């Protein structure tokens, strides 16, 4: 199976479609809101915010130039004029103070290298009373996709733990960071939705192959070992195939807070 997987950017919008609806409902963007979208990727959340904030605006921030290029192209196709995208690190970017009435983060805030600095910087950009809504993954043990990929590709190896995506899995940690950064009225809600990996097992395997996690797990395997591991992964993915595509159960925290 070596070489059969075309390198394409992972489609997070498709994967997170069920969670996206939860985030949009919680954010409740109104016509006069000014919205900051943190880790906006290709800008779906930003575009929807701009569409709702007809007398306001939406700003999407991400560090990926490639994804922002897609975001800008799609916003032009949608005819949105109250939208702007900025290639920047939300941890340190000098946002105008007290500007935004809503901030959202869809599975992006877990990757801050210095979350305390990041949340404090975001708080400064929000108006007093502004709401901050984010989705973050719960512990890896609650993510079927993580277990399947790690266990299958381990090929008998003992793998080290992986932080990153699960850095805010502990609600007490998230609450402490937000409180210290200047947020109050923090609510952390258990949210469970399946995540979508493609219409077929082959598509799901190609999507998995595009991820850094998969590449890391395959890196030190010989070509025969890699082929065998991918064959086992295909079988594991196929077990999650439904008439609506390949879905894995998952759990997240929906975190809402307000700037003091």
C-alpha cells in the first residue's frame, strides 16, 4: 500500500461537522457582533459568523498561510465584505483592545505552547462581558479515532503519550487558565458527537495518512512493516464504516466563559 495515498490537507470541516453545529449554537452570533475566530483554518466558522453579523464583522486568525488562502478565496465566493483573515499567532498577536464581542475556537486552543499567555491575550481583545466559546477534546481514552490509529499502527511497540490535542482535557486546568486570564462565569459541558473521516474506508485511510500523527507512527517502520500496518488500519477503519460513511465516536468539552 506504499505510495497509494495522495497527500491532501485533512478536511477538518467535514470531520467536525456535528461539533460545528454545537459551537455555532453556543456562540449565538448576532447581527451587531464583532467576532474573533481563533485557529480559523479554512474559515468556515469565520464565514458563518460574518454572515450572521450583518452589521458587525468577523476576523479569522491562523498560522497556516495555505489554509488562510483557501479561507480568503471562499469568503470572496460568498460575497462577504465584513470579514478579514490574519496570519498570526493568537498567543501574542497585538489585537486591538476591547474590540470583539465574541471569540470562538473550534479545536484550536489546545495547541497553544503557552496557554496562559494566549488566553490573557485573547481576553484583552474582548470587550468586558464578551463571551468566549471553545471546543476542546476530552482525554484521549474517550476518542475512538485516536485509539484505533494508535493501537493499530503501534505494531507491538510501546508508544509515548501524546499531549497537544489533549492539553485542555482536564476541566480543572481549563478553568484555572481562563480564570487567571480574566474570564468568569465559566461553564464546561460534556459534548459527545461522532466525527466523520470520509465516505469509504479508503477515503478515511487517505485522510488518516495526511495527518502528522500517522506519519510519526509510520516513520521508523520498514516498508514491509508500514504496508502491513496500513493493511491492519484499513481493516480497523472498515469496521467503522456505515451507510453514511466512516464515523468514530468522540467526546469534547464545550467551554463558555465571559470576560470580566
